[in-house]
C-alpha cells in the first residue's frame, strides 16, 4: 500500500511528502490522453516542505464547493446530496485534466467528515477539516491507480474498508487515474463496490472514463467536469494575481487562459512560472515567449495567405515557424482555435462568451471572418483538425502542417468534393459582393470604361508601363499563375489582343498558361489594371506570332463574363457528352 500521503500519529505533524505526481507546467493545451500527458513539460513545480515555495495552485486550491471554478452543476448537485443525506457510495469524477476533480473530491471528504457536519459548507477550521486539507487525515485515502495498479493494493483496500473510520464518519477513498487499474484490480474493486460498507465513499477520478468497464461505471454516480471557460479562468487568475500582488496585463491573463485550454491548474502553474521568472509587470509578450505561442501577427499572415490563395506565403510562414523550433501541433491547434473563432464570429449574432480571443480583437477578427464563407471556415476546421491528429502520430508532422495549408490555400488542388465545394463557394461569394472584391485596392489610374461600353484604346507603352501592376494583381489571386507569367513581357497591342512574349525555354509556361483558368485570371487582371477588354496571346520568342486563339464559344464567353475568370471551362470529352 502506497498511499499518496502517509498518516502520521496524531499530534506529531510532519510535512507532507512531495506528491507522487508533481504538477507540471505545460507548453500549451494538452490532450487528455495519458500518452501525451507528460510531454512538452518545460518546468516542474513542486513543494518540498513548509519552507519551499508553495505553488499557486496549491496555495489557492479551493477549500469549499463555492470556490470551485466553472463546475457549478457538479457542486450544486453534491451540495444538495449532502444536505439531504443522500450520499452515494461511489462517485465517478470524469473530465478534462486540471478542472478540479481531485479538489472537489477532497471538499466532498471534508463535507462528510467535518466535525460540524455532514454539511455542504465544511468549516475548514476543525481538526477533521484541517487534517484533510493538509493531507494528514487517516480517513481520507488518496491512491494513484497509475502507481497502485495491482490486485494486492485493491485487496488491501477490500480488507481495510471493513474497518470503521479512525475518527470521522466516513472513510473516503479517492482513486486517481482510475482507468489505469489492471483488470484484476478492477474486478477486486468491483466486489467492494457491489457490497460497500455503509461508512465508505469511493471517488473514482479519471480523464478517460471510456476505459473503465461498464460494470464499474454502472455502480458509480457520475459527474462530468467540463473544461473551464476562458473567461472564468481569466477571472480566477486575475484574483490570484491581485492577492499575490502581481501586476499582470489583461492581455497576458487572456493568453495564459487560452493556452491552458480549460485546465485551471495549468493556467495557475503558468502564472506561477511567470511570477518567478519575470521581474516587474507581466506582459502578453512574456507569456508568448514562455509558452512558445504563436503571435497574432503570424496567425493573421497565415489567415490572409489562405484567403488570397497565396500558397507560397503560407508555406514560407510555416517553414519559418518549424525552423524556428515551433511545435507543429501547437501551431495547428492555434490555427484551429483561430478559425473556430472566425466561424463563430461569422455565424453568431452575439459572439461574446463564445469566442476565445480577447474582446478588443473582435473587430479585427470579424473583418477577417467576412473574407470567408462559413462553409470555407468549416472546411478549414476539418482540414486543420485532421492535420492535428495526423501530426500527433506522424513521423513527419511538418508535412501534415504544410499539406493542410496547401489544401486550404489552394482548394483547386484538392480533388475531393470538399475542394470543389470550396471553389463554388468562392464564386458565389464573389457574385454576391460584386462591389467589394476580396482585396480592396485604390482604383487603378486606368481609364474608366465609357458609358457606351466601348473600351478606350490602350497603347503598347501604357500596357508595358502597367504590366508590373498586372503581375501583382495576378500574384494576389494565384501565386502559381504569377510564377508562369512572370517571365512574359507585353510585345504588342493589336486588334483587341495583348501579345505577351516569353523568353526562350518557356514552352512549359506557354503551354500551361493556355489553361482557361490561368488565361482567364490573366485577362481579368489585364481588364482590372488597363481598363480594357483585351484578349491575351502568349507567344514564344521570335517564333511566328501564333494566330489568335480561335474565338470562344459564345456561351463560354457569356458564362465567363458572368462568373468571372476563376471558373474553368474545358471542352467535354466525347464520353462525357453522352
Ligand atoms: Zn470542519
């Protein structure tokens, strides 16, 4: 038997042993899976006795049900059960890590054993309350199933539960990480749960209730601890900082809370670490640096690259991050959170309380969100979420990030239905808002079309002078088309055509640019910059100027005019016609 804290003889208090599992500070939100539970730790905080630094989360650990943050449904039900004497023999506290499960179990133990109880409001002053709070109580036995997995330990419990409590009314067994028990130990525990002595209360604590057998689950009254909402974590941190005399900026508190992902204990550990390492007021930049978080500017740059289909920029930013030592999964999680916020802002009437970002960023984020159709944001979430899962197991997590960004920025590369849908949605978006193109620019110094609809003539000099702006326009729309076009130069303007000449060795670019998607995009840019409806002809150097392309099908012309150049028309294969 290796209980977490030994019970010394009464009257000879000794300092508590270091806990079996020291609280750890993590680089960011962690999954609940035990496989990753201890990865990414950047510091360990632990108390080694009364003289050592007492971590904030221990110091400010809630001592009453009312102090527990963000778990009102749980504490309300427990309070009323205690008040009415309907206490169960076995409870299962499940939920995300760091959300107050073990803390609540200890408060329950105090409520049951307080000398002025049982009471929903333990006094925290009597000997029983103090012993439980300090971990000295002989009637509250905390076990860590991860290290007490064997059948012998559970057998010992089975024998000891027959004994009456040492001083209190109840013996309370708190079994942490209950899903880690071996099958034999589970069976032994089950036998105890089947015929529990009247003075015993079991509290099984787990982050993974699905790993417990149904036979045990069915004998427990179950409470689900939810992730603590960011706003409540912020408020709790603010109060702790105030009482500790720490100066922490609101932005910093928000950053800590968001990174903790609903785990108050993690948030408190981060605040602790900052208090120890930062001299003077704690700023948002301190948090970003300590946790290796993604700066808002980086997230904005990636979002903008996705919106403008600028895959090259997206990949460059990703490469900088990975080479700068950022954790790929942390990057993906941050992007996930960001796109989730954008979706909420895009669809919710009143996003307050639903968006994790601080409120002063709402206007900026709302502006970003308007650049996407809701369906596009959903697609982004599903792609990023899949990539995050992939990065967890992949030997090449970087590839997962890059592929996700590529597919986000270039839905036209995505062969699936989702990609097709994304293309259609972009088109619809464009049709709905003809007056506000995605990238607003000052009106080009180009001649405006006359009211008669006849384009003014454009000279070769004008075309050559404004060619760089055409290239920019193309680049903003699609980096690949820009790469193909970059070597070309206007060579002539004749008969409603702009002839663009390419240097030797440009056969591939010439051939590829004939694809209606590229050609359409270039012609669209020419029209936008030069203000003239010119056909573009791509020609090889010194070669005989190829004849102007055959006039297009009038139906295609009309459709292109209506839908814009981004839609691709190609002749149907004979098989497809039937
Ligand atoms: Zn008491």
